């Protein structure tokens, strides 16, 4: 009887632990989804800010052009003044015409010149006042764009604070629930023994990963910025020729390119901070060059989830390599650009 009670207690305890883990996992997944959504909003917001900034720069250029035109056309007033006083016709050309032609011819020439300058002045005055109208439109548009830019910037700041908060919550929960605790042990062991990146990838591979049928791996770029070195083009450092390298134009988060599990998140030789992500379809993602890593091995990640940071001030350059069943492939052939 006593044995049955103890057995029942153990079963109930295990069941309770299982429920608690499921609850934690569900909560963690929900938080991760929120971080992905917020991060994607930040990416979208940043793109909109760049477009608005370009419009602002264009409008400022237009302002300069119209103001310069208006200033240049102020000479029209002087022309008109001289024209009305007929000072124009005592110029050297006028005297020359008067000396060469008869009185009637001179009068006709005078009218032609008068008509020409009147026409020039009229066109100039029309353009002058049109420039004022155009400048008014440009100023209004610029004011609207600056207002929109400030609002977007404020919203971006708020979203970044919210993202930082969610990342902290995810970090605290992940200490309580690690999807694959063995990954951390393998990471420490392989880090010491691996001589190169190939040995590292083989060593950290999760054994007996479940193979799901009819699933499609969806990708996205880990960083939304320009690529400075394409796949296979890096000649200065051959260890980085198997991927692409991103220029870091601003302080940003590095996002996981697909759903998977972190099998390595540590420093490794000349790669510096290195993250390796594996998924059920046999894909391996290698990321290097981050300022710091905000996730640890053994944790699951979602596509678009922030996993590290890069810094413009520190002149970080992000390296992104993709492998499929051990074969190196061009990341751009698979990645969906947001």
C-alpha cells in the first residue's frame, strides 16, 4: 500500500512537472512571437523612415533651387525699372543703331528691342511668382514630412523599448525552460576539440532530430541592410567566402533566418561571436561578427527572432552562411527579403 502511494505521488509529481513545462513552453512561445512581431514592425518603421528622409532631402534641395532662382530673378525689377525709364535705349547698342539707321528704322528697331525685353521681363516675372507658389508647396510638404518623421521616430523609440522588455522576459523564461539541455554540453565539448568550422558544425549537430514530412523552411535575411561581399567573392579572408557579409549601417538586432534550435552560441577562433542554428530540414545557419549574443544554445528560435546585436560604432560586419545537409549554399537563393 505504501509502495502504491509513493508510486502515485511520483506519477502525479511528474505529471505536474510536465504540465508546468508545457505551460512555460507555451508562455515562452507567445513571448517569442511578440518579439518577432515587434522586431518586424521596427524593420518596417525603419524602411519608412528612410523613405521619408529621402523625401525631406529632396524637398530641401528644391527649396535651395527655388530660393536661388528667386534671388537671381530679382534683377528683373532692375530691368523693368531701366526699361520704363528708357535707359536701356541710351546704351552703346542703342546709339549704334541710331547712328546706322534712319529715324523710322531706329524707331522700329527700338520697338523690337522694347518688345523683346518686355517679353523677357513678362516671362521672368511669371516664373518668379510661380517659383514663390512652388516654394510654398515645397515648404508645406517639407513641414508635413518632418512632422511625420518625428512621429515615426517617436514610435520607433517606443517599439525599441518594448522589444528590449520582451527580450528580457524571454531571457528570464529560457533560464527556466531549455528545449535541448544537451546542446549546451555539446557546445562546451566541441568548442575545445573542433579545429575548424566544419568540425564545429558536425560536432554540435543535434542527434536524431525529428524529421517532419511536407514542411517548408521559410527564410529571411538576418539583417536588413546592404551586402558588401557576395557569396564566393571574399578574397581578403577566405574563411568568409562561403557566405555573404552585411555592412552595419546602424545599431541593430540580428534576427534568426528561420525556425530552429540554437546549437552553438559562443566565441570560436577568428570568427569571434558565432551562432549556429539548426532546423528539422537539415539546414544550418552560421552567423558571425556580432557585437554580443543575446541567446544561448539549447533554445528554440523563431524566424525573425532577435538573437544578437551589431554596432555601427564598433564597425561590426555580419557574416551569414547557409548549409543544407552539410552542403554550403548561397543564402540569397533561399532567403526571403522583407
